C-alpha cells in the first residue's frame, strides 16, 4: 500500500518528456535564465513567443505543424507554459523538457484559449513578439481583443538578440550541417553535364545531403541553369543543361534544425571572358570579407571590404545586396537569420565569438548568369572558422 500511496503523491515522470529533445535539459535551462534577464527591463510579468525559431530556441519544441498557432509563455518566475493544438501535444512532450503543456482544440479559437491561459497565470503585463510571421492580422486582432485588461508591451527582438551568439552545442550542430551541405553540393557539381536536367541535379543534391545526415531543410535548394541562373532565388524546373550553360547551385542543410549553407558556380564547357572576370572579382570580394572578420569589428566591416573590391572593379550594379547574414536554427520559409543580424553597411553590432554567418559573394548579369561562391563561418576568439573545404573556383564541366 505504501508504494501505491507514494505513486499517487508523486506520479512518475512523463516517459515521453524530452525523449526527442535536441539538447539536454541544462541547455534550455540556461537559455530560459538568459531570456528572463533580457525581459526584466521591459517591466513585464512574462514574455510570449510565437515564432517557431524562437520557441525552438527557448524549449526545443519542433514540428512540421507549426502552421497551427502555438505560444510559449515564459514568466519571470515559475515554469514556462506551452500552448499548442491538441494534435501536437504528444510531439511537444517528446521534443521538450517542459512540464506544463496545454492545448486548444480544433474548432476552438486559439485566441480564447490563450486568454484563458494568461488569466490562469495571473499575468498583468505581457511582452509579445510583434514581428512574427505566423500570427495573421486577424488572429493578432483577436488576441489583442481577448487579452483585454492585460497590458501588452513590445517584446520583439528579445530572443533574436540572444540567438545571435551560439552555444557550443549549437556550433556542433552547425558544423555537422555544413558537412551535409558540402556533400550535397559536391554531388550536384559532379552531376553537372550537358543533357542532364535541373531535376537530376536536385535529386543528386538531396540524395547526397540527406544520406550524409541532413534533416528537413528550411528552404528549398536553389538550382538553376542557362539564363535562369541570372534570376535571384530561382529553383529547378526540369530544364536540360546545354553546352555553354552557366549553373547556379546553393543549399542549406540541417542538423537538429541548425543550418549551414554553401553556394558554388559551374559552367558547362568554356566560360566567356566576362563571366571569368566577374568570378575573379566575386572571389576576391569574398576573400576580403573573410579576412576582415574577427571579434570586436562591426558587422559592417566585412560588407564594406567586399563592396570596395566590387566597386573598384566596376561591378557595383551586379551586386546590390549584403555580403552575409546570420545562420542558426531555422524553419521554413527561410534558412537564414538575416532578420536577426546582417553583414551590411551601417550595422554597428560587433562580431563576437560564437556568431555564425553565411557569406554569398555573387555577381549577376541579371537574366543571363550568376557567378560566385559562399562560405558559412563561425567567429572564433581570434578570427573565423570556415566550415567547408570545397574549392571556390568556377567549376568547368
């Protein structure tokens, strides 16, 4: 009888809890502590996260079903609470170490369920994310209406600021993702030849990256050939490669949702002189950006270094973009963290050890071809760690 009484008084731990978590519980405990410190200046009782990357960063919650409303409420004191669609509760228990997971039912307005949760927690001032992609205007309006009496303040960019510097566990995942990306890109390059289709390249890239270990990618790889290779963000569309074609290849592979990206250029047969000149400038710009990266310099410096090379060569109109952006945990529709931090003119935040960036140095003859190369790098205590050793030169096939 005593054993039964003990079980009633202290029920056994949830056997699903944390069974599919990407990191040990201590990793998330540290992140939540940092988040609580970050929201103190807001004067809020709690912060509500709705972006899938931010929720994942804070507690490990991941699913393909993030199209349905979810929210993580992290109070200054007490346990965080996750609100998800009922169907998602099993996965939420498995992917997180959270003890308080609540659900809204199909047919129920999640705004109403959220209001009941906030009232139950006694929250009077709530910091909310205002830049999330997955809360529609209508749902946002209903949330505001149902939280009548709760003081809502802006909690945008609080988690993003913390995500910019990666922990050792995150860096280990990104290094693995970089290996998967190199395997996929290398396979696609090897497959390039006249008579091969863009779909054949995509199949080779996916197969090699996934076989190497990649999980779901937050955005589809970019594979284009011929004139379409001069169209930014074009993807494969069954086109058959011809002699003399340019080919653009870029992907970001994933390990535990952490991404690393890689891009290279290929030419089927002899490349024209202008393309070779542009490729040389792109590689020199990338080298200049990489050489400038070290802790303590502003995020603008790598961009300005690359831009100077491009401007001096007379190709400013062929660039017209930032030289790089932050990388980390990602869910569709974007594999990068460009909304968090960019390597671009005017960005004054200093580089710190543990930051990760993808630097695509591309020059385009728009509607004709694109040439260039990229690297994903980790900022270290003394400089950077480049995560691939794939040759950057224009690959002639």
